[in-house]
C-alpha cells in the first residue's frame, strides 16, 4: 500500500496536536479519517486488481482504474463524510469530477454484484469508526 497521504484536515505530520482538548480531538479525528481513507483505497485497489498508486494517476488511465478511482471518491464523500472539495483536492481532480463519480457509482449500484462489492467495502471501512476496533482486530495481527 502507499504511504498514507497527510492531507486530511489541517494538521500535518510535523505539526502534531494543537494545544487544548479541542485541538487534540481534531487531530485524532483527522488521523482516523486519513486511516479510513487509506483503508478504503487499499480495499478498492485490491478489488480492482490495481496498485493503490494507480488511483492517483494524473491521466484518466484505463477504464478499470478510472472506475476504481470513482469508487474511492464516492466512499470518501458518502461513507467517510469528506467534502467534495477535499476529495477533489486529495485526488488532484476538479469538484465536478468527484460529483460525477458519485453519480456514476450510485447508478452502478443498481447492479447487484457491484452493490454487493460496495456494501462489503463500506462495512470494512466503517469498522474503523467503531470504538474499540483496531487494525489488529481487522487484519488479525498481520502487518
């Protein structure tokens, strides 16, 4: 997998948590969101038999790579609650591209097989938001 991109929220890796309880909670929420997005990227890449780095290609790429990128954008916006502007910036795309990706994925979810895939990935990613669930719980201690 790729190194987790540190563009979620306002805190960078060298800044650390800001002073005060609100700063720490914001920092932790940013880290959790980054981890969830990274996890979604990995699951989608695996499902589409591509490398996670392929999601960040500047060109559209082959159709299955573009479809995988659309799915990750959809998950980031719908499942993880990230703004369309943030998702666009994260993937180096325009906001209208992210909105189009969300519409396309919603349309493709009418196909039972695709809907099952998306639902399974949503469930895996949402496990990270449940309290008490750690990476070792999900991956069985594998790195």
